[in-house]
C-alpha cells in the first residue's frame, strides 16, 4: 500500500516536474514524408491535447547540410514541398515544429525520400482498341508534378499482362520499351481479352501501380474498315487505269506497235477532206517525171533557180501556191510546162 502510494506520488511529481521543466509545447507526432508522381509532401498529426490556435512551421533539407524553410505558421497538417525548388534526383527529409504564440515545440524530423528511387508512380492510363484479329493498346504515362516520366526515367519499359477473359491464371506478360502504341497480335480472333499495364522504370524501388483491367474483343482477321479501304483503293486505281487507256489509246498503241500508228496516219490522210488547194493542185498537175535536164529557156521570160516563182506563177493563169508546194525538180517541170505553153 505504502509502496503504491509512493509510486503514485513519484509519477505525479515526475509529471509536474516535466511540465515545469519543459514549459514548452509538445511537438507534432507521426511525421512522415511521402512522394507520389514526383511530388514531396510532409504530413503530421497534432500532439495529444493540442491547444487551439496551434500552428506549425516546416523545413526541408537535402543532402546539403543547410535546411530550407518550408511552410511557415500554417494550421494545416501538411506542407507540400513540391512548390519549392526541389530536384527529381534529390534526397530529402522534412521537419516540423508546433508554435503557439511565442512558444515553440522541438523539431521532429521525418523519414528521408530519394525522389527518383522512392516516388510512388501512378498507373498508366490505358485504352484498348480492337484492331481486327489484334488488339491495339494506347498507353499514356501518369503526369508528374515535376518533369515527366520520360525525362526522369529514359529507359522505362511497360510490363503488359494480358489474358483471355475468365482465364487470368493463364495470363502472359511481356515488356516493351517506352512507347505509346503497342499491338497484341498473338491473340485469337473473336475472343475477349483483358489487359493490365505496369511501368518499370529500372531505377525506382517499385514498379508503378498496375493500370485498371480493361477488356476488349478481337474480331475477324482483318478489320472491316481495312477491307473497305482496300476495296476503295483498288476501285480508284482500276477506274483511273481505264480512263487513262481510253484517253491515251492512240499514244499507247503507238508505243506498243509503231506500225499501227503509220496505218492510222495513212488512213487519216485518206479520210481527210479532199478540198485543200495542195491536193487539188497535185491532182490537176500532170504526172511528174524525174527530169534532170536543165531548164530550157525560150523566149525572153526566164525563171532563175531560187528566184521568185511566185512572180512566174502570177504571170500565168494558175494559182501561185501551186509552185510553192512542189519540190525542186517539180518546180523545174512546172516551169518548163508553163514556159512551153
Ligand atoms: C534550384 O535549385 C538548383 C539546385 O538544386 C539551383 O541550381 C537553382 O539555382 C535553383 N533555382 C532557384 C530558382 O532557386
Ligand atoms: C510483369 O507483371 C506481371 C504481373 O504483374 C509480373 O508477374 C511480372 O513479373 C512482371 N514482369 C516484369 C519484368 O516486371
């Protein structure tokens, strides 16, 4: 009995002494520093029996010895250090003290966080599309508060796990380098598959959280729209070819068989209207002979080689263009005839 009373008195006195000796505020408790998607947040709980009006001041410190002031005299129970100049490769711990008027508690330090190793990465945002007999995945990285996943972890890979709906125990996994579009081709047509994606950064302790499960069905070997596109392209090409062949048939046949074109031209010339003066003149002209005698000049009128045949023509009754269109020897002949007349 005496002993218990004694112990009670001792405890009481100890409490009184501690209260008197410290004369200061109790510090915050449960202080922890966390990082999600490259943020950095310090959180704590108020001390037991905290008086109203209690405020907190925080600081953060990297591997450098000096600490930097964080949030000052806030009533909230957390401070976001991301707003200060922190590095994605830095190693930090935070600390916090309670304040009431001029009274201050002692500082309480948090755990240390190495940003790129310990930040917790959110799942990627995954969309799955049916692409015929394969599935197309569209993968978006989670947004980081500072920098981006690609900048911080250049060699990140996606770990893709997929299984036929209802057969998760037979799931297959494979890793692909960081890219936004991934095709799952080793899947059966007309089947429903479920997909989950995780990011492995290679540097962080844990991979990202897995994305939510998304299921999508494959269809036939080829997507219907692909068939339509192929059919339209083939039709356009065929029509274009036909039009080209029809429009350029003559050129094409000449190219294939030049003799044909000569025939065509010959026929054309036969079919041409027979009213040209050249033709008339040729028809009216007497049969031409190969005559090599020099021009015989009788009387006073002469026509020199290369001279004005027109002049000669004008002096006769025939139209002048007759002489223009015949060859040298024919000219001679014509002249001879004219002269002989
Ligand atoms: C941010 O911190 C880096 C070092 O970590 C320093 O080089 C840079 O000058 C700082 N920028 C500002 C705006 O304080
Ligand atoms: C990929 O994810 C699956 C399922 O979560 C896991 O079993 C497998 O070990 C992972 N592979 C890699 C390379 O991380």
